């Protein structure tokens, strides 16, 4: 397995659980992230939705073994 795919597992490993945590329990998750500011409920849930969507996109790229194009022949 290439190093690129292995490094993407780390990205998936914090985007998807972090996104789900921010969507379901935003105040508790922000306390876990050592935040000392009140952001309300809308902004953390929006960020959680974006994190989850980005995690799913990266997961699909790894699952389909996306190789990308190289410019060098």
C-alpha cells in the first residue's frame, strides 16, 4: 500500500468522527477541543457538516484508489 493512501487514513480518522461529534454534541465537542469561546450551536454544526462531507469525499477517493494525473511522462 502506498504511503499516500496510508496518510489519507489519518485524515479520514479525524474528519469523520470530528464531524459527527460536532453535528451531534457541539458544546461538548468544543470543550474537548479546549475552546474557551461560545460559538452557539449553528457554527459548530455547520463546521461539523463540512468536516463530515470532506471526510466522505476523501474516503471515497481512497476506496476507489484515485490516482490523479501526473504531468511527468
